[in-house]
C-alpha cells in the first residue's frame, strides 16, 4: 500500500498525536493549526490549570505545615511570577511537540483551514492562501467555552477559563458560574490563592453526573474551605458596582444580588465545527456541533475522520488522543477500531476525585445486579503521613461474576491511582484479582486493594460486620 497524503486539521492532543502516529506508520501528513501547537489542553486548559492548581495547593500546605512542626513565616505570592512560571511549563511542552513533529518530518501550516471538498483543504495564513490535495482529512478542531446570555467573555469583567489562567491579580471575591469540574477546579485554586469564592450551580449539587458519594466529600470540603456553593441557582446578568460587579441570580427563594470583584463563567464547552466548510464535503454537524463517527473514527464521508472533542463525549484530552491513534492506524491500512471498555475521568479538586467505568446510578438504570466495597483514606498510613485523610476508594463489581464495573475515588492523589483501575476494567479483571495483587506498603494504592477486599467483606484494616 503506497503512503497516503493526509491533512490533520488541529494540533491539540487528538491532532498532533494522530499526525505523529501517521508519520511513524509511513504516511505523508501535514498539520494545520490556526493558533498554537498543543491546542486548548496544553496552552489554556489542562496543563496551565494543573500548574496553577499545584501552586495553590503548595501555598495551602505551607499554611498547615505547623502540625508537622514546620513554621514558615512571611509567605507571599507573586502573581506575575506565578503566571510566568506557568507559561514556562506551557512553552516547554508546546516546544517539545514542535520538535517531535519536525523530527518526524511533519510540516505544520499555520492558518485557518477550510474544507473545499473531500480531497481538498484550503489554508489561509498571514502570507496568503494555499491549497492541499490529499487522500484523507482528519478533523481535530477541539472545542471552545460556552457563553451564556448576559455573560459574554471579555476576559475583564467576565473570565472564561482562559482568562482565569492569566490573572493580573488575585480577586478579592470571585463568583464562579458553573459547579462542574472546571468551575470547581479553578474556584478551589483561587480560594487557596486567597480569594473569597462563591459558586453558582443550576443543578441540585456540585459535579453533576459524578458518583454522588464522592461528590458529598467534595461538597463538605468546599464548606470547610468556606467556599459558598449555591445550588439550583441561575445567573441572570451583572452590572458594574463601584470597583466591582453585582451579579443578579435567581434561586428557589427568589432573586438576589451577589457582589464580587471578578466573574468566571464555566458552564461547559462546545465543539469547534463552525466555518470549517463541512457542507462542501457533504458533512453536517448535529445540533450540538458534533460529528458522528463509526468505530474507525470515519465520518459519513469515508475518507474524512473526526477525532477529539468534535467526535463527541466525553470531551477529554486522553480520549481524543486514543481516537487520533485509531484514525492513524485505519488510514495506514491497519485493522484498528475504537474499542474501549472505559475512559477514566480525573478532577483536580481538593481532595482530588477520579472515576472510571459505571456509577451505581448507571448500574441501577441498566438493571445490573452489583455489589460494592470501599476503603477510607482515614485508615491509610500513607494518607496520614501526607495529612490528607479525606475520602475513600469505592469499587463496584458484578454481583454474579465479580467483574469490575466501576471504580470511584476521592482523596489524595487519586488522579494517579485511577490508572490501575482503568487497566483492571480494560482487562476484564475481577475484584478478587485486584485484592490478590500485592501492593507495596506503605502506599496510597493499598486503598485500592483493601477496597477490593471490602467487596467480599474481607478488608483487613477496617472492621466489617460479617454478612
């Protein structure tokens, strides 16, 4: 099979991963990027947010270090230095992607891509326009923040997540619209950096769609940190009030005003599909902006593929990367398809939260018989030594076969621990398989082993009444 010419539109975690794999498989590939290599995730999303969250957590830990006998005086925050440090991390990573693409001999064209037809892409950049004739097109254009009426992003009064990651100063009082994972991650970060924080959430609780037992731990933590969570609350608009803003909200009790210094709107993201020229190739996005694909990431037009956020939920970088690898293999003629049992989700709140597989609510909805086991970090020696004992690991297993159905965690470093659970579910492991695996001591992953033992009422370091 002779090499195929491929245009990859978008250089985020789905696009650049797809392009590198295509090059590794001997295909001719060109990447088109309208902004910066790495996309939203590396430039204004996953990476910079986690860098600043780490800074907030460190500042918070220093404040509580006296319990260990460590006293730190005159601790201060230089916001400009923090933003510069964060930018340095982003620069290293995006620069690294550029080097990888160059080493794989993948050209990058900077400009706006327009699909002319199923085999033609026009790229309009600073130096004019050029046309690419290709065999295949991979659409990896990612997503953008959703605006709500009355709260257009100006990155001054109203921040998007992008604006929130480049502050000129730490606001005295931050109002966060949206209690999903982005809103809570950034809200908690700003609380740890010194802001008063109020979160407005339209649903009855924080983190809708997540395991409710885990969410309760997060909600208790918000209360402990003095973050005000207003549920079943809708932001109506805002006006300038002195040096700050007055946010009008509608609650079950009626309308009220919340005064603040800064507004952050994080109500979700939508795929970037407008203006791509999809109709020129016979494609049409659905009402939410997504493109339907088959298991080989093909759209309705067989030589056009969609990967990442535009290909549907969950809109997660690692899911997009996997789809990019699948599309590359299919284009290269390999018998590949997107066939995964689970996609892990990680939330960098305080404490952290992570999950993979089915929740109890989903098991009930599907009519599946299941059993659960859990183990608290309060009984973990390693968690105690870290002074982070909030939370637990919960395992859901099939009542008949013992096969793992879901694993949900809230607590210290669970965003790292979830990888073991994802591997176990992907391999069809049982709770007994996890419990029989020797885990190093003293470590946090022991909580996973003990939770698996707990499914059968056999955990060692907690008492379980005989069934």
